[in-house]
C-alpha cells in the first residue's frame, strides 16, 4: 500500500489478519496510529504498545477493561457535539451500536436517536458531562435541556423536544425508553469515567493527536452496545480531526495517519464509513478496515454501503476461510479466466485424426478460493491483476525477538492485573458477606 491507498481486508479468524496485516502496518507507520480491537493479550495491543510508546505516547481507551489498563486518559465525546450535525453524528453512533442497518429506519429507532441528539446538543452547549443526559432521559419533564437550547438560539430544536415530551404519554415513554437503551452504557460508572472529566488524568484531544506520532488503542468487547458506540465515536472524532487538519495543511495530512479498524463490524460501527472511503486516502488518512466476512459488512452498512466500501477500496485483501459461495464466485469472476488447450482424437475409416481446440476455464474457481490455506491471501489492487500472496507474520521480520519479548511482557502484565483484580473482588465479596 501507498499513502494514498485505502484498504478492506476480509479474513476469517486465525487467518493472519492481525499478525500479518495489522501489526506490520502499525510498526511501519510514520505518523499517528489509531487501532480498534476487541482483545488485547496476544493481539496488536501487546505486540506494538511498547514499540509505539518509544515513538510517541500510547493512549489506551479501555472502558470494558479488556487490557485491565489503568485509566490514564479521558475523552469528551461532547466536544464535537456543539452543533446539530455533531450531536446527530454522536447519537448516530449509539444507534448503530445498538441496531443493525435494516432496523435503523423504523419510527422508534429514529425518534430515540433524535431525542439523544437533542439532549447531547443541550449538554454540549452548557458544557455539562455526557452523564447528565442520562438524568434528563430518566425525567422527561425536566425543563433544563429546553431552556439551554432556547438560550443558545436553538428554538426550533427546543420546540421539537418539547413536542416529544408533551406528546401522548405512551409514545413519549416508548421514545425515551428507546433512547435510554441506546445510551445505557453510560449508567456504568466504570465506563462513564472514561468520558467524563477526571482530576489528575490527561484529556485526550483528537486535534492534538493527529499532528503527533502518538498511538490510540480503542478496545471494546463484541456487542458492547453503548461502550462500542463510544469507541466508534472516538474513532470518528479522530478521523474528522485529521480531515480538518489536512484541509488546514493544504489538503493532505503530513505525516499520514494510519487507522486500523480491526473487528470494525463489531466494535467500530461508523455508519458513513463507506462514504468516507471515497476521500480519506487523498487526505493522508489511511484506513484499513478488517472484517471476518463480506456479509458481516452488509449487516452493518447494508448491501449498498458495503458495495460502496468495496468499490472505493484501492487495495482488497481476502484471506482464508471464505465460506460465502456467492462472494467466492464473485472473486473467482474478478480473477478471470484463462485459455485451456483441449486435445481430441477421432478414428474413422480413413484413419486417426487429432484436433486441438481452446476453451476458457476459471483461473481460480470458487471451491479453490474457499480452500485457500492459512498463510495465503488474494490481493486485488487498482490497476493490477489479482495476486496470490504468501503472508509474512511480524514475528519473522528482523527485530522480532525484541518485539516478542516486549509482547510477552505486556501479555503477562495483563494477566497479572486481571488476577489482582479478581483477588480484590473476591476479598471484597468475603468482607461484605
């Protein structure tokens, strides 16, 4: 890949997507790096955190304690929600994290998302923590968000919110309950602490990050609901800050920023990511979206969205484990056909004759794509014929022994923190009993 390419990788679990694709890209990145993941031990986090920590600061946002890391940062999701568009994007992340693309257009989903965006806007304008939104959701009759919106000139938004609050009780309660479910992760004090001001803890600012050589690890469990919404919102805010910085710098971010969205369909559901693919590469923002299957992307972004992302990607990598027959056949057609010589022999009264004809045959049929061995991948790059790759894991590269030692130390540290936390919880339980 060059620093104008954007990539999609479709690779099944245990097919080398982290060891052969993500980690080497992280270690070679010349500028800031954004990484999303749903695990820490034995993954990109442990393999790269020490090396990237020597280049710049390694930030870790771990609201569900996947790496059991100490909280050394907080991020304000409302910093970019002081406009109706910004508040709507933030609410959209909570919607996308909770329901699939096929369900996002129904009445309750849209109404719940609208209420969330209106309350996010009010909290941002009054410089309140995002947790205040949960208090307003619990008491729809609270007039403070209405007053804040009116005081800041958003009379039309306040009128819409008032119409919802004063509407039929059964409709209002349904809308507010939907919004509560979307933002329910904010009720967890451990998760909320990562997105509210913390005394003595540094605030992560996307605008500063994109001009540094820092690394941001965004960790969330699969199906994390509101927690994965915060991960997606943080990743989105970083890419938007990078776009703004690129515009200020003449159109391109220098050095470029690498955004590795591993497990994007589970922990980083940015609803308009397919649209962003059309221009991120030209801005010096290099996304690599890693999915387990093509259908996984269709579930999150819909058929049109996934097709748009696939078409806009200048580099496409397909690893082993493709079990979708339609997708495998599509890849087979993209690879193309080749001419095969066929010899036929016939015998007649006049003697024996041999003829040679040509027929076309798939270079790589669908069943061969399904049976790709681990350690290999197909690569489709713009302007080139398809290629078969031998994947090279990071631990076979020069300097791997040092990285391996650091990775083991990081993994052992995670284990030690997990054991200590479990022991402390057990002690507290016995004390309470």
